[in-house]
């Protein structure tokens, strides 16, 4: 069975990362970019985390010590990224018991969620997962997706969001509105940019 691809607002969500090496660093950076509040715990924390501290300041804190099961309390999700399998297994076990989301690096059986390979263009986010079977496959598929995303897509996306209230006021029927938005997007894709007010109204006049 595949994994359902939730898209979650991480803003202000508490995240625990157990581990202070380069893999833990990558995980921390990826969730900090989406607004998570990260607590990193490890006996030794690599220098790269200092750069994250400079960039994200109050959103990340460090504790240079061993993991304690109390560290999991009030966490939205947990990442086990140490080089000690016993510690990773223990973190995973506690999270499973408490029904907390946990990702354990390189051990599929200790995970109940995965980090996807991500394509991001502003508000547009595409996540690719192989279900933990092949990170290489997910990464290569991500590259293919990146190659086909049109330029200015984030600008078009934001503009489509801005005009939604206007379109809803003009076209009340949901099916007609959907068809209209499809035509608007097709014209944006052809033009490679947002439409002018005149171009938008011209399509609207044809529909009404």
C-alpha cells in the first residue's frame, strides 16, 4: 500500500531531530524552510547547524546531550537521524507507542512517514515518494518534473488565486466556473504569463 501525500502547514509546529550530523542537518533545513520550529538533540552537533541558527534564529535550538524520551512530548513529528541504530530504534518505538509521526533515516520499518523528494516553485509544491524503496528513483523522477514545469508558473498560480473572487462573482455555476478556469490557465500557459484584464474579460464574454 502506498503512502497518502498529505500537504501540511508546518508553520509553528514543533519538530524534534535526534542527531547532529549532516543527514540531520539536511532534514532540519528542509522543514525550517516551511516554518517548523526545530529542536536538535545530539551529543555532538556539526558546525553546519550554526548557519541555520543565523538564518532561522528563534526557530531552531540545540541541546548537546543524549536523547531522553521526555524530549518527544508535545512534538508534532520526530526525525531519528543518529548513527546509532539502537537510539534510532528507541526513538521510533516511543513515537509509535504515542502515535507520533516519526521518520527514521534509512530504516523503512522504523518510519510512519517519509520525506518526499520535493519540487518547489513558490506556493507550488510537488512531492515524489517511492514509499521508502528507492530514494534514487524519487530523486530522478523529481528532476524530470522540474524540467517540465513552465516558467512563471508560481506567478500564474498566485494570480489565479487573486482573481478567484472576481470569477466567482461572475460565474455562479461550479461546473461552468471550472471550465472557465481551465481556459484561463490554458491561455496563461500559451502566453507564458498572466493575462491582462482585457484578455481575461474577452474569455469571460465568450463564456457568458
